[in-house]
C-alpha cells in the first residue's frame, strides 16, 4: 500500500481537521485553533468509527 509517510498520527489529524476549521473561521470570524477543547472534539469526530 502506497502512502505519504509524512502524514501520520497527529500530523494527519491536523490536516484532516484544518479544512473545516478554516471554513468555520471564514464564515463566522472565529478561530477555533485557539480553543484546544474544540480542536479535540473535532479530531475525535473526524476519525472513522470501527465497524
């Protein structure tokens, strides 16, 4: 299986969550990156759920 070895663990989570955080900031003017609780909440919800 081929993949980008630079995108793993925390780096992958940051990239996955970054897009919706940017969209939210553009639409609402609120930077969620300053709120660790909000970021953690998003990271937990972006991961695929086990079957």
